[in-house]
C-alpha cells in the first residue's frame, strides 16, 4: 500500500549522529522548507519528502494517515537513514507524529511547527464546513482561500503557487486527517494519542494561546512560541533553526557546535 515518494537528499556534516527528515503540510511540497535548509544543513544531512499526491510524488489509493506515515517510514528504511529527527509543519505534523508513535526505534526526536493536531473539539463544525466545500467546490481554490485566512501564505519556491497537490489529494487528505478512524486532529483525540508518547517532542506555536492549549495534552513535551504566523519557518527561519538546535540532545549539540 506504500507509495514511493519523491525526495531530495542534501548533505550535512558527515559526523552528524542523525539525519533530518522534513515533512511538509497540507497541499504543499518539499520546497516549502527552502528557507531553513542552510541552517539545518549546518547541523546534519537533510532529506525532504513529498507526501503522496503532493509535489512530485504519485497518488496513492487513499490518503489515510497511517498510509502516509508508512510511505515516509518506507523511504527512511530504503535510504538506510538509521534513527532520524523528524521536522514537520501543520498537517505534516500528524504524519510525523504517527510515524514516531508507530516506529519510535527509527525516530530520535520529533519537531512540529504550528501543528494541525489538537484543535478544540468545539471547532469540529468549522472543519466540517471546510470539508463540505472541498467536496462540492474546486479543492485547490478552497485550499488557497483557507491559506489566506492563515496568511500571509508564501508561494512555494519554483512553482509560483501556494498549492502543490492534486485536487483529489487536497480534498481527501483534509477529510481523512480530520475525520478518519485514526485522526488526532481534535484535542480529545490528541490527548489520547500523545499520552506516554515515546519520542522527545518539540512543539513550536505561533502564539501564547495555542501553546497554552497544547500544554494541556502534550505532557512532557517542550512547547515553544516563536514570532510570525503559520509559516514561521519562512518568516523567521533563523529562530526556527535555533529552537531545533537547542532541542537536540547534549551529544547532538556537541556535534552541531563542532561543525
């Protein structure tokens, strides 16, 4: 059931004890990470992936969360990356978290940037309304409008567009991640999912209110607020890289400092 993902492998210090694997958000692509690449590559090698139906990756039979996580796991195994540090944005955070829960032996640490999981349960009606629009209207146009509400949404480098996914992937990922059997989109689901989470977790949020709510279900995680909006890795890439470097274990910090 796995899809062979399009990816990009970038060099970093050869002595680095891990590899970063970067997972983009809903309707985006691996080019979404370009602003933070120089900083991350000073710490460790980097692998960027396009989720199924996004960027240059082919479609899959469905957009269920476990299957997207299995795609990324299959790539990690195929490339022989060993234990990785997953860095994910928005809905990509759900993919990365599911993979970390599924295969903690393969994930040293997890970093999520303004993750989509853990929305208030009373926000369900708003999400259902967006899902219904995605079913009835052009999903790409609906995604662009949704991004504008979280703006400013950066154009993806090399594309001239904010969206880099097939219309059916845009529609199905949103619906599956919000309402699928394995969803962790809403707070009650996330609280159960993250109980006794097996991997050290850094969660970066765009404001104090979202961070405060996250601390209620991310027990034991490091929760940090950075300036900017939903795409803080575009607006403040240096701050994002610094937060990630600070989160690394003492041994990993030593390697990064040595470089």
